[in-house]
C-alpha cells in the first residue's frame, strides 16, 4: 500500500506493507524529508496538527490508515540540521534537548500540580448527590477566562498559559513527565531580527536579504501572561533601608534584589519572588536619578553578591530603585507617576529589557530551552495620598525581542518609546499597535516614530507577609556597601566592632552572621574557604540549628584566622580602606586641612574627613 505524505518540502509517497509499524514508515520517510532522525518527524492526520500520530509500535492498519490516505508531516524546528556543522553533525531531537534544560525548582514543583480549580457544589443548579459532579461543579482549568475575569486577574500565570498551549496538543494535568517523543515544542520566543543562517542562495546580511530571512511586520499587543505574579518583601526593613538613605541625603538609590522564587497561592499556578535583601552596587546618586555603569565593574560586584546569595540558597530576582520627591507638606512626597503622566519611563523599560535579557528563564517546553525571564523591577515612589508606595512590573517577551534586535530607543517623552530607523546594518520591520478609539472600534496604528510603553509592560502585585520570617534576622545591621555619600563605610574596623561581642557566643554569632551585607563584605576578603562559606550559608538557611552550626564554624581554621587578625589589630591600626597601617604612616597633628575630595576644612587632629569620611592622604 502507498501512504501519501504532505510536508513543507513537497509531496512524498511511502510504500508500506500491511503489517509495517508507524515507526518503520517514519524511518522510510526521514531521508525523503532530510530529517536527522525518524523521531524528529511530527506526523499528524490533518493540516492543523491537532491529532498527532505517535504510537510507533502499532501497525499502520490498526491506526486506521488505508491505501492512498494522506497524512501531514513536519520536522521539529529544534531538530532541523544547523547551517554550521556541530560536533555531533546534527542537532539533537526536541526530546533530548528538553531533557538537558535545568528549570527553576518552582517550575518543576508547579509542573507536578494538575492546576485544576475545584468548585463547590451549586445549591441551585446541581441536582445530583454529594459524591457526583456535573458541569456546574466540575473543576475548571487554570486559564478559564470566566474565572480570571471574576477574580480580576489581568494576566494569567505562565504555568497556566503553558497548560493552555499544551491543551491544544491534548496534554493536560500533570506535565512533570518526560516530553513526549515526536512532539514539537510549542513555545518559542519572538525574534524580530534578520535571520543569521538563511538557507537562501544570497550573501549574508547586510550584503543580502530575502523573504526567508527578513523579519515579518510586528504587531504589538498586551501580553496575556506573566512570568512572575507577585513580589513579596520578606520584611519591611528591606525597603526601609532604601528610604533611610533617601531621607538622609535626598538622593535616589538603586539596588539589586536577592531572594528566591516560591509558589503563589493567590493565582492559579502562580509564582512569587520573595525578596530577602537588597544589594546596592556602585552608583552615582542625584536628587532626580541615579547613574549605574553597566560594565565589568558592575559584573564583578554582582558576582560577589551572587556568591553570597548562592551560599544562602538564594539568587538574583530583580532590581529596585527610588523616585521620591518631598512635597511642601511635611512627611509627604509628590505623586509623579499616575494615569495622567506615566507609570514607568521608556528609559526604565529599556533597562528592564536589558536586565531580563541577561537572565532568561529556562523552560524545557520552549525551542532553545529558554522563554521569557523571571527578573522583576520595583519602583518606590509617591502615591496619590502623598504616601510612599511600591510598583512592581516586568516587560513583555516582545519588549525583550525588540531590545535584542535593537529596534527601539528611549524618547524624551517618558511614556513613549521610539522606533529606530533602518540603517545599512540594522533592519527595522514595520511596527504596528492596536488600540480602541473614541468610537469604541479597534484601530491599527503605525508605531513609528513612537508608541505608548503600556504595550511593553506587564504589571505585578506586591506585598508583605502577615507573619514575617526573614532569613536575614540580624538585630543590628552591618554597614551597607557603597554608602560613603552618607558617611557609612565597610572596613575591617567596622567589621571588628560589629562582631567582636559575639565571637565567644555561638547564639549571638548566629544572629550577627544573618546579615546579607556583612556576608558579601566578609566573603569578599577572601579569608574564608569553601567549607566556612557553606557553613555560614547553613546558619542562614537553618535558623532552628543556627547556634549549633555557629559552634561548628568557630572550630574551623579559616574562621579562626579571620578572628585572630581582627583581635590583634587595634581599631586605630585599621585605616578606612580596611588595611593595617603602621604607626609611621599616621599623619602628624598639625593645623586645619582641606579635604582633597570634597574641600571640607577639618581640624588638625582628624585623620579622615568629617564630611565625606575619606582619608586625609
């Protein structure tokens, strides 16, 4: 018998016996379609791809195929041969590539959940007994539109969106098992740049371009899902530290939020980012903003903070910045971000897209092994009542793709994002967006030269726990990094005065070490080995056994070396940069001297500036 197969390469005719299995037919079809393996071919009964034929051991007759029947085939995108040869010669099949993806623990936990939302028995419509169910009380899917609208959920969770996509492929319930063989991965990130490996017979871009490598027109629409649903600050002290800096200096502040991702019960299959600490990298502070250099210096600081967070079982989850302006009324701040002005500026959106692009979210159901990002952004600003409020948000996957393709640039109008012009090396496709006009009609408009940034934003909720149990529970916080502007410095002298009273007590030492800023500074001294770092991490992660772990730490050689150095060095022998100074290097007492950093005139007996806290020499 002959089975007709329609594929993007054309029509194929495969001869098969009555007892041949489907797997044998795919092996005959693979060389005709130039597929790397038979498992890479997706065979369906109809052109829509809804009913997949994946029972390889069954005969084609038992599957209902007859002589002359037509089926449809395609090669999975992630299994197509690459234009450049790899070490194995061909790309891996989708199932094998999915097995190599290491997802976040929260995603693996949610995949084991069916996601079904149970409903109580309707006393009016349900006519059955207590042990039966009907259409009015059956559990509903987490992406049910009526449920989302009833509970005012504007964006469904990513896992709910994934279940909606997989439902179209007849996959429901627990999805924690292996990716089915001969299954095309359903998720793919948008790509708005010119295809780099075009199969067309022309010179690569920018020397040549064709319809196959040219990106299609972009139509912006609000994203229906979000990668993170809620931002939870472990305690109010996390935000209060930023507010204290602003109150003392009237300058804005930028920080990186460290914590973990957990399951959120507020939305079906939701994810929340729990923020335990904020690390403040080197930055220039002004009354109307901050300056952060996104370069090797920032990368080195982030690497040190990442190492301290990893020891405590945490990771980088987002960034936060302040935008506060005092009002004329004491104790009030101006409300600058509202519906009549803007909620986020185009520059902030561009920064968020850059940060999210640097930290993608691993997903085994996506081609390429990544989909979106769980990196969140928070802004501390004034509300309509003159108080201080927090806004949490992300940018959409389309915003990341536009940033990746260098299509947009911030504008002078905060609420508008500009579309760049095409150049000899940059191809910019047509960009459109849809909106509802004054006649309640959907209208498509050209996004050039600028469009509202609301099409790029995904809003999140935020809050604080009713019963806080922060991981960093130190009663007296250590000096925060990079705060010389308000006379706060991290030195060995400050470290000695902070922990010297707890060196002989494991209970007090366990409390003192539960401070993220202290750990980042202490690990950066490179005096502690991997064993000491791991033990300090256990002190933070295991509060019930913290005293016992602290006692074990006190017996380790690396910790004893640090304690010995601190005890033998007097406070006066430690200069502000943390190095031990000799008596001959101390400046002799003289008359008043002007600081070479801030020009403040100090008394002759002072060895450091009273204004900026920097040394005299």
